[in-house]
């Protein structure tokens, strides 16, 4: 089943379409979403509006546990995100629950409420 993407897409996701590689990824995105939703048996909720170079969605597992699905636009800055989150294992960052490296998909624990780090100065954010 082809799931529709959020409409409108968050600004940071939509802006990827300004470049050819981003347009190719955006064209593949509905299929990627279908594949990981099926694989991890998720129900889809709203998109996070401040996502950058990804589509990040509120989701829930079959048992109702709220989680976050992050489909990453493949680029250098995301190459080690899953490994870092796995290493930290919830200590100072959200816990990585599952990773599909072929689809650049991360299943993450939901962390809220909180203060977006981009709104803080560097020392406070660290």
C-alpha cells in the first residue's frame, strides 16, 4: 500500500528537491516509507516540522508504544548517526531502537517535552 507523504512536507525536507539528488530521493521516499512501515509494523502520525535533510514522523509500534521514524536523506553528515546513537544507548541522546542502513531509516525513542537544541547557545546545548 502506497502511503501518502505529509502534505505539505516540512520545509527542511521539501528543500532537498532543489538539487537533482534530492529530487531522486524525494521520488523514492513514498516507497521507502512503505517498506519500513511494513518491516517495523508502524502506524504513521504527523511529521516533525523542524526536520532537516530527513523525513521524521511520529509513529507507533503495534503495541501502541510511541516512537519516531526518521528517513534520512543519504549524505555525509548522517553516515555515523546510527552508530553514535547505538553507542550512547540513550545516555544524553534518544535511544536507537532499530536501524535499516539500506533505507537510511532509524527507529528512535520519542523524547518529549524538550527544548530544541538549535534554540540554545552551544554551551547550553552540550
